[in-house]
């Protein structure tokens, strides 16, 4: 999950304390991980999530699960678009000579936009997991509790509340447009405010809250709910084996299987989210604790950003493999293109 801009760390360290890595190695991994792999996968992910939204609209957005998955796809598109921009500006050949905008400022903007959308995706995934847990524990009341209206309200609340994540960086940094004689041109850039020393305590508190507390809370919610769902599904499976099929009608059995497929699909999304995003949080924690990372920051982030891109790009494959309704609608949609 995207975290605080590395400039904050650089600001606090002297060059002699920083870890150094061969610049050539860093450049190779930046180009391979971000430009080749992440850009290609991200482009597929953007198209895939647009296809997801189109597919769900074709199905009819008439239940809480579909509402949640549509808004999850929107946040993943936002994540991937911001990630694509960040990747391009992070290339070794992009410098301040390229134009009238400082590349670090562009990275700063894309970095936090990506962080905002990835947090939105995390909380929406956590909400979807909680919703499925409720349907498992209280199957007869879940339809009354997890309504379409409630899903819309909660998901839009997530989008709105997490806008506050964008406030800290823009409170600490200020944007300026000044003339630089050495470049013989005016440049738009971001710089730390003059009273940044007085703000360091606030900065640390905000970092701990937005970059550590919220991400780890999302992971804990996803892990606990996913574990409970898996445990309950196993218990249900054992119980069904002990009950003769004569007591179950075909329609009821079909409904149970359909609900189980939805749960497994959402559990898969939750597990994928934790697996791909936890390394980034772990790396951030190490950076903050050790306070001695220097040149390893861009190298490490190239790997964790790649995992973020993978997480946001493979949902269409998961839906196609695990949802018969999604697969049926997708087949019809793709059939339209075959006619041309």
C-alpha cells in the first residue's frame, strides 16, 4: 500500500548514513519492474476493470455485492492510472531538463493519488469480506442487513473519508513556480514549508496513522474475516455431508452453491490483496524503524509497486474463473466484438 513520499526520509538523513546501491542496478530494476512489467500489467488491468464495470452493469446493479464490486473496480482503475503516471516519471532518463515541471513533484502527486485509491480498494475489500461474513453467520438476516442502499452509503463514505489522507502531504509541502537561472527557465515544484521543523511531530503522527495504522487495520480485518469464512465454509461442508440429499431441494442446493461461489470469490480477492500489499507495509515499517535506507528506497518500491499493480489487475480473471454469471455475460460481450 502506497506510503509516505521518500523525500521525507531523505530530508532527515545525512548522505553518509544512507545505504548505497550501484546506480546501474537500480536503473535496471526500475526499467524492468515499472516500465516493462508494471506498465504492461497495469494497462491490462485498466482495460480489465473497465470490462468489469461494463459486465456488472449488464448484469444489473441490484444487490450489495455488485455495488461493492463496481466501486472496487473504479478505485482499482484510479490506482492503476496513478501508478502508470508514477512509473513513467520514475524512469532514469526523466529529469528536470525535460520541461517546466519538476519530475519529483509529478511523482509526489501521482504517489499520493495512488496511495488514496489503494486505501479505498483496501477498505472496500474489507467491507465486502465483512458483508460475506455476516451472510455466513446470519444467513437469514443478511439480506435485511446487507442491502443495496447500505452498500452504496458505506462505499461512498469510504471514498469521502479517505480524502483526508491527501491533506497531510499538501499541508507539509507547498507548490511554487520560480525562475531558476541554472536551467534558464521557470519550474513548477513542491518544497517543504519553512516551518517544517515545527511540524515534524505532526508529520510522524500522520505517517503512523495513515501509512501504518490504517493499512495494518485493513489487513487484520481481511485476515480475521477470511479465516472465519473459510472455517465456517468447512463446517457447512461437513454438515451437508452428514445430511441426506433427500432433505434438500434442487433449488435450495443451487442457491447454497451460488452463495458459496460468491464467498470463495471474495475470499480470493481478500487473500490476494493481503498477499500483494502486505510486503509494502512491511518494507515501510522497516524503513521507519531503521531510519537508514537511502538508495534502497526506489529499488524496493519498484518491487512493491509491481505487486500493487498485479493486485489491481487480475480481478477480471478471478471473476471469470469463479462466477458463472460473470462468465456468461462476458461471453456474450466478447461475442459482440467477434462479429466485427
